[in-house]
C-alpha cells in the first residue's frame, strides 16, 4: 500500500514530499489548505489532534511528528540507501542529527527569533544558541553531507529547513550553510517536489 501524505505546500510537510521522491515509491497526497484552516477541521484533527502537517498513513499505521515520519519512511525502503542499517556505524550519527533538529535546533532558533529569554543552561534543551549553531555547522564544513560522503534522509530534513530559515533570516547565511542548502536543493527529487508544491500553492492562492 502506498503511503498517504497529509500535506500542505509551504509547510514542514514539503520535506517529507522530497523524501518520498528520493525514495522513489508511489504515494498519495491528501492536500490541506492552511489558509482556510483545513488543518483545524474535525476530520483532520482525528488524524492529528495537534492540527499540524505532516502526517502519514501507511498500511493502517498513522505516524505524525516530522522526524518520526523521516525515520519510518527511510527505514521502510532500505534499498534506497537513505537510512544506515542498524549494524552500520553511521546509524548512530544519522539518528543523532534527526533528533538534534527537533530537540535543539528548532527550539534555539525560535527562542532567538521571538526574542525569548532562554532557560538557564542546566534546564535548556539546547544549552545555548551559539553552542548549538557551532555543533551542527561543524559537519557541514567537513561536508558534503552530515554523514560525510553519504547522503541520507537527515540531509533532506536539514536541507529543507535551512533553506526556509536562511531565507527568512532566522539562521545566518554562513558559507557552509549556503553551500549545503544549494547542494540539497539541486537534487532532482528536491526540484520535482518544489515544482509540484509551487503548482499546489498557486492553485490555493
């Protein structure tokens, strides 16, 4: 059974669409119009009570939360090579970067963008913003991907997020970040997904 992606253009679900394109499997789209607040309709709240995209439904299994979806889908298609196997030494670093995105990166970026005073370092999930930034940019400088020469699903998540965040000035346009974003966006799957989402956004406008 092909997975169904609950999706809206110009949202976090765009990264999942890129992942599905990279995996090379068929998938169905259930498109939501965020401007019309369709994500708050009762029918969708039954899928995800948080009223957020993405979510996927596959063979009776419902998965929400972006990083959980990435882990699920990349493991679903091992032949695509986007997730190191359990016995691969790169499995640990791969999971680290997927988890780091939601646990440290986004909270730190949002606190700074909203001018919120971060919690004391001992209570803060990311410690401090500058350490967080230095931590994730170090592998980008070594490059070309988070796992060195190996492209993985983690790069799809980070490449998509950094593209948006640098565009809105939420993350500094350091050379290593800009180069990484450009490499990720230039992949054929990313271009296909971007073109398809542009058409969807135009239709909803």
